[in-house]
C-alpha cells in the first residue's frame, strides 16, 4: 500500500439502510490524517433534512 500523505476519513450515521422505508443520514463526521497522524482538523454536522443545506466546500480542508 502506498504511503499517503493526506487522507480525509468520512463517517456517516443513518437511521437504517433502506431509503424507500424512510431511513436517512442523520449525522456526518470527518477527520483529516496527515502522514498517518490524525490532526485537529475535523468536521461534524447533524443532518436535518427540513433545514437549509450545508456544503463541505465551505470548510478550508475540503478536498483539493
């Protein structure tokens, strides 16, 4: 496996795995890893589908 200098690890929490039954994403989190070390750069957001949307691109570490 090649040595990757930078990774963004994304995690989602859901109410289930079947959208047709009303299951949905309720939480999103991410951390940055530089040279195999977790940095203090992180992201966390509860997702509420009835409110205005947010974009990951508003965060400075968004993929480049």
